[in-house]
C-alpha cells in the first residue's frame, strides 16, 4: 500500500527541487505516515491525525459579562 493516511486520506504531493542555479527538477513530498494500533486494528495514520486524536477536546465556557 502507498503512503496514504487511512483517516484523512492525505497522500504525497508533487513539487520542485531547486538547485543553487534555480534549475527545477520534479520531486515528491511524502506524508509522515506511521503504523499504529487503533481499536485493536493496525492502520496507517499520519502524524497530524495522531496529534489531533490524542489532543483533549477543549471546552469553551462563556464568561458572564
């Protein structure tokens, strides 16, 4: 399987690698995909999704004015 996040679907992007003389050659920007066990199943998940899954949900409280 390719480097694609199974949660958000992010994959590789194409771009240019620039030399000192500014010559462009094609290159690929891969997503940082890790193999992690979630709910008893091993899935490929990107680090951005891992951070948001671990982050506790913020509860906003309105202050009385």
